[in-house]
């Protein structure tokens, strides 16, 4: 049996891959709001690269931002795939209901 952290890691990857599997493409507004939420020093490079590059490189925070903006949050994804005990353990371990820290 897989250990808990390995299982969570695989589920988090599956969650992020939904963005591609569902054929989602970020809107310009989603890109701008995501970039504006990033550290100030990294924003010029992100804007220079554009959303297509950031999306193609599968940046986890960008994928999660778009999925969440579309109503597909990580907690909702995990609550459907984990037992209540496992879900509460996940919240307790990571202290946050998102992939971002």
C-alpha cells in the first residue's frame, strides 16, 4: 500500500492534470490576476513570457489558479477521493487547502 504522502502527491498531480485533460485554456484576465499574485520580482518575466508559455510549462501555481477560478478547487477534488479521516489528515499535515504555500 502506498504511503499517505505518496498518495496525496499523486492525487495533487492528477488534480493539476485536469486542466490539460479538460482542455482548459486560461483567459487573459486569469493570467493577469495570477501574475499579480506572484512575487513582485518575478512579474516582469511572467508577463514577458506570456500565458501560453507559462501554461505550456505546466506551472503548478498557474494550473491551480485557473482550476480554482473555474470552480475546481483542490479541497473539493480531494474530498471526493479521500475518506474523511484522510482528508482531515491532509488538512492537518499541510495546514492549507491549496497547493501553494
